[in-house]
């Protein structure tokens, strides 16, 4: 590993220097109980530490200074055990207790009763209507969400770049324009949104948790940022991600580890974990992330909200900082951008505005329509909406609570008029997808990312240690063969969408399957990604729908899985629920249990419909939604 070995094995790393109280409190004790009661900037101290230490200190000072003193939480409301960003990278998983901070925004006294109403009692369309009809001002809505985002950050470390000042200025401009013209500035006029740190916002860092990229502000906006602003949305913050963007737990040396607000023992997910935590705490109306291995769907699962991974080309992706070889996604596995929200309706509200306009903003987008084509009813004989149940990927057997939640959702759907539920046999090609997706993610040698990490003396975060190293880039011939294998798998998987090989007209409209083969795990313990990366490989739109919390009956204490172990991934998965030596199953109590909904390539509106059907079924609502099928 060259330079990495020399830096990673140096005396400061071997000695665990960043774990010492002097360094920890001098450089990173921002905003947390028993470390520093206020969010005021810290003095910069000269030292001989690796370059990233001072850079991280400066970044934390900048972040702290962006939160007004009147928005800072009282010390007594910061739960015991909150650690500094430096501690959270190395010691956090061992020291965090079970704490739920979801109620603190309501009891802290920082938000007025009107601000609580604004941030809790509106959906996207209702909030936009309230502003455009003059019931609420954009400025007061923006301030309410900025305050709530600041509170969420002090409890979860979800933000990287608070954009509160510029957001409030933009809100004032929107209010002025509405008064002068009587017309809203776009269909999302005044809507407070947030974006993953990877999206470039002009004049703001896209450091993606790497000190090598800090204090290098973007010179222009990402295409999605321009599109959102043209629609009238207001971006109030950028949110935290993991080092390398390659783990499912959002942790880095620059901003620390994002905590799950429902229970800080659980992972917040990644790589869009900051968005997940912020949305769960109602610090934004809609968040935008990216997904290549599950990075939208996994944080949504971990925090009990909704995530939507669209097909490639539906949402502008360009203009992001990935830290990797420029253009890699065009030749390997191509990530996509998409929204996270607290309801299916909110996902639909923003996608309805983005999809038809995406081709005007993103060079990577295609023409699209959100509403289905209007076809005379006489030409479309009535039929049920057919939903298939896919119980396994053939590589990792879901743990009992995950299998049970699939059965429960299937049962609820069977009681829904107009819905037909069928079991989907394991497609022979499906077990090939996880390995193929993994190889396509790693077509380069990793040097672009590792060079940035090593240049500032950063060590890899714990989960990456032993997993990430320099490799050997694939040749054109090797890459071509991989893509040929992908095409073969895509062709084989088409069979999954028909009810019989002889009648391709009888299609399955959507499929329900797990997001992960296990419940929301503790930090750094997320296991198999095949249930999510597979649908990026196949370019199938896929979304997360929360179902219910994990309850006592899901524990099955004293019972073990008796199905044969399928391989190393399956064996590792069982360690998450095997016996008291590997994990106390009670850690999963109250964690959100969710399902994944999948539709064929480019059937994004159909995914929205299917998610709405599933969501209504699990909430006990009868009949199909009003959206045209």
C-alpha cells in the first residue's frame, strides 16, 4: 500500500495519539456535554500532529460558528456520553448507551409553538401552499427548519455545512418576489431541503469528510442544486457521510460519526446517514442523497423514514465530489441521486417536479414524465396490481424478524382490494448480482481516494481497516467482460417480471423484498449489501417503506436458525442474531423494520404507486390510493 503503510504505521497512529485526553479535548471538544458548553470557536493550537488534526479543528470551529448562540441547546439537554468528533471515530461504538433524542426539539424551548407546528404538521404540498397563499412566510418557515436542523446537529452530528444565513436571505427574496408579483417562484416555493455533502453548492466546501478537500469551496452548483433552486426550494444545509463514501455507517475524521437519533447504539446508515438523521428529526422537509450500494435506502431503513432510489437518468447526478477517479461511474457501476422524506406523498411531490425537468439541467438525464400516459379506459382492461414477494437473494438468508415482516406485509397486501400477491421464485441470476456489483465498484486501483486520505495523515476509520487497500485497476478487456456478464444477468433477470415464461404479457408490477437480511444493527455491524446493490446493478428503481418497530415477540430468545449456512456472508449475518456471545438481541427492540419495494427499469412512477399501496396496506388503510394505476 506504499505511502499508506508508512503513514498508517507511524508512531502517532500506533500510539493511538488521537485518543489521548489532551489532543481530544484541545482539538475536537465542540458542542457536547462535559467538553465545552457552548458552540463558540476553539483556539487553534500549534502542534506536530498530522495535518488533518488542525484542519479538522478549523472545520469544527467554522461549523460551530455557524450556529447562533440562541439556537444552542442547554447543557443539561445534551445526553451523557456525547463524545467529541475525534472520539466518535475510534471509541464511540464501544461507549454509547441507548439514548433516544427524538423529543428534545419539542422540549428544549428553542422552537416556538408556531415553529413546532411548521416543522411537524405539514407535508410538502401543504407547506408550499401555506406559503404561496400567504398563510406563512418563507422566512419564518426557513428559520424554523434551520433552528431544528441546528438542534438535530447538536444531538446527532448530522451536518457538515450549515447554510442558515444564505437560506434566510433566499427566503426573504422569495417573500419579496411573492409580494411584488403575486406569483410563487416555482412549484416548490420556499420548501426547506437539504443535500448530501457530495453535492456542490457554489462557495461552499464539498469536503466529503476528507481533510484534503476541506477549505476548497465549489466554484459552481451541482445540476440538482440548480434544479431545486429553480423550483423555489431553499437548501438549508449539507449533511454528513462516511470516509470514502464506501461504508454503511456515516463516520469520518473531519466531522465525526453521525448518530441515530432513535437509539445512538444503532448505525445511522450510510453513505447518506446525515440526511437520514436530519430528516428523522424533522430538520428538513426533504433530503437528497446518492445510492450505489444502498446509500439512500439504508439510512431510510435505519431511521424509519422513506427513501427513493430512482432509475439512472431520472434525477441529475453530475456536479458532485466523490473523491474518486473522474468519470468512473460512466464505465463501471453508475450511482444515482434521489430523495429521502417522511412520507411517500412527499417523495412523489418532489419527484413530480424534478423528473419532467431533469433533462434540462443534467447532462446525465433523459426525458421523463411523472404522470402516467392517459389511455382510454376501453383500451385497458381492468386487472389487479400484481406484487411479488421475493424472500431471499440466495446468498444471505434473512434473519427471522426480517422474514416475518415480509410475511406480514404480504398478508396485509392480500387483504387489499385490487392487489394480487404472488410468490417470486429465486431467480437463478440473482445470487450473481452482489459479486458482480462489487467488482464493478472496484474497477480502479483505489489510488485517487487513498492518496487524498494519506496526504493528510488520516487513518482509515475502523470499519475500513483491513477492508480497503490499493488494488490493481482492471484492463479494458477485463472491464468489457464484466459488462458483458452484467448484460447476461440483466437479460436473465427479465424473467422475474413475468408470471410465466410462456405468457410475457402477465407482468408483475412490483416486488417486495428485504433491504437488509438483518434489523438495524449497531454501529459498524451492517452486513450484506447485496439486497440493495443488486438493484443498482440492474438499474431497477427501489424504495424503502417503514412497516413497524421491532417488538418483544421478534426476539425469539433461545431459538436459533436451523437453515443451512449458505456461505461466509450468511455466516456473518447470523452473528447479528445468533446468541448472547455475538449480540444481545434486545438491542434491536424498537428499531424500525422496513421493506424494499422494487419495479422494473425506468418504471419510477410505478415505484411511487407501489410504495403508496404498500404504505397504505401496512397502515391498515383499505383500498387502493387515489393515484391512477
